[in-house]
C-alpha cells in the first residue's frame, strides 16, 4: 500500500470520547450530495453524542460542493472560504436544532446562504471604501476582451454585475439545480419573486455579455 | 427589444457547474475553531458551577428546626459503619481516556507516536473512521502527566496537532504537540 505523503491535511481535533462504530447507508436526498458510506444522519447523531471527529467527515463531505456556491456567489475565494468556515462552525454550534439529520446538507446550505449574504454585504461595503466615484464608474467602459482573456474571468465578472439577490437566485436555480420550493425555504423569498429574479438574472447576463462583445 | 439567447446562458451554467476545489486545509481550520469554542464553553460552564458552589447564602432556620437537624446529623454520624476511618480519596492517578483525531484523506496508514509509546510507530496505529475515509482516530488511556506526541503519516511525514500547544523542547527536529493530562 502506497500513497503520496505530501497530500495530507493538518490534524484537527482531540476529543475525549471514542467514536461509535455503528454505520448505516444513507437513503435520504440531500442537495445533490451522493451518499457513500455513513449517512449524514448517522454522522450527526455521532457528533451530538460527543464524537467531534465525525463532524470532520461532514466537513470533508460538503466542503467542495458548498464551496462552489460560495465562490460563485461572492466572487472571491478568500471571502468564500471565510463564509464556508463560518457556516460549518455555526452549524456545529446549532447542530441540536437540525430537525432532520438526514437532510443535514440542505440545512447547512441554508446557513451558508445566510453567511454569504453577510459576507457579501461586508465585501460590498469594503469595496465602496476604495471606490468613491460612483458616477465616474458608471460611465466607465466595460472591460474589453483583451483584459478578460479567460472565459472564467468573464463569467465571474458578469456574475459580479448582477444584484446579489439575482445572482443568488440564478446560482441556486441553474447551478445548484434546486427546485423553487427548496429555494424559497433557503432564502425566505416567495416562489414568484424567485422566478422573477431568475428571469431577470438570465436577461441581465445576456445583456452584459452582449455589451461586452461590442467593446 | 430583448433577444433571448438561451445558448449563452447554457454555456455560462455549464461553466459554473464545474467542480470547485476548496483548500482541504479548511477542514482543519473548522475543526480547530470548533475545538476552541468547545474548550471555552466547557471552561465557562466550570467557572459558572464553581461560582454557584462558592456563592455565600443566608438561611433562616427556627431554633426547633436547628435542634432537629443537629440531632439528625448526630444520629447519622453515630450510625455510620467504620466510624473514624477516613474516606479513601478518589484515585488521583487514574488514567483518562483521550481520543486523537487527524484528517489525512489519502494516507495509507497513520500512527500516533509520543512519549506514551516511546515514539514507536508500530504500537499505536490509528484507524480510519470509515474505509478510505479521511479521518483517522486513536483512543488512549493516559495517566496524569505531560506528553509530547505527533502523527506519523505513511511512515515518513510528521504532523503536529494544531489544536494543541506545540512542543517547544523539540529535540527531534520534527513537529510535535503537547497534551497535559490531569492537573499536573
């Protein structure tokens, strides 16, 4: 048995209770996360029983999946990791209030959506500290293709042009593939409002790209 | 008039749906922050309990009630078997159970090494919480004292525990941590 030795992550935690050896296969859906091995519900129950190590498995399971939403929503990897870390810590603190442990992922998603709103608002205020001449900015030309050589940069830039609530709705619907009912639960917004936001986001993205192509 | 271009939106969505990899070190930071919060919560509860126990209180007792209480206590003391024998204090050197946890997603084997097993990598192998899982654990019973320890991944990579103080008197040139058991 061999494995690269340079890909390990740092040690994390020491607790005072041995883990429960019991396992079960998960069957309940949870925001697109394939269940392999121990189910979310079983891990949540082990954490609540004092096995802090089981929470590390939940973090590893949801890190990248939820990280994608945070990165696209906030447009900044550092802000995204900050929001993600905050969401994981808050979820652990409130784990006893997770009514359906088998749907831990959906519950965690709601916490992350809120943390992204808070972090996004803070980032917007931070940006305003540096950009004071809004009038000059509004008349500034769109970045040309030369400045946006990569499609990735272009998409990120275009997403950043959307109002946060439009960006949120667009990502949850089209990228995270949620139903409007699920989105309503996560965001607290009504279904008709969400549909309107998704529609506007689609239109605005197309307008933004069309304008960019003219430059 | 707005010209709908669903192909453009589809292209954007396809791009955004690509997997995003977050720095795996985030796991360690999350668990470290949780450990700090838990430690603070536990110490906060202990402080609150100590304050509750040591807070002075006033009681109002009638003379008859005081006499009855004193008589009851005297009867209990007189009736105790082995009167005059001092109670045996709880064992101060009783070992305490500790679980050590490390996240090493692609490690083939992980060992816990330290003063408690003479830094012998064969004596305390850690077990993955699930087959192929990233979380490795080991449970030890440690007598009160101060121990240096580290995690040895795949027999060659040494890791200290960021959730614990790092050893200052490191004479091996490899990172190690310190755990203090009991009040010593």
